[in-house]
């Protein structure tokens, strides 16, 4: 079971995607936890999400934990799954309104980071942590 979770290729360039995705999610998670009024619960309340206090801490914690795991390349495939869900939710809850009100170009501009994080997380789900990852070291032992 551990081998399936930690399975990865030997690509040495995957670390670039891990750094991009990991740093962004780690920093966003920290901000949601440190600044809940503007980045976490307060923002979720402004966009109309239910239970914003719970949801802000919940999402912030997942971003922090999964971002850290992605940076380490530990359980990379598993860690990328919640990040994909977070990004799909972010696109649906914040960017569809922009698309409806302001059109496709404004939506694409406003969602560029969302798409980057979604695609980067999807890449990590498919490929794993790469050569310079804890996953690779764990897979080599099995």
C-alpha cells in the first residue's frame, strides 16, 4: 500500500512544480490561519460560503499541511488530492461570478493563479514527487 502511495517517476524537474505548488499553498494556508478576517473566515463569509469560521480554519489547515507535504515530496499524490478539490471549489465559488458579470477575459485574468495551482496539483497527482522527494527514497526501499 505504501509503495502505491509513494510511487513516483525519476524526473529531476518535478521539483520545480513541487516548489511552485508547495510554496503557494503553504503560504496561503498560513495566511488563512494568521489573518482569518481577510484571508480565511472573513473572506469565506463575504463570498457566501456556509460555516465560514470552520471552513476558513479547515481549508487553511489543509493548505498548510498539504503544501508542506508537497514541498517535502512526501505522500505527494495523496497531498495533491485535497489541493485539487480546493482549487475546483475556488474556481466555482469565486470565478464563475466574474465570468457571468465581466466575461471570459476578466475571469481568465482573475483565475490565472487558480488554474496554475489546479494544473500543478494535477500534474503531481499523475506523476508523483519526482527524483528529489521523500517519496522516491521510500519507494527505493520497497
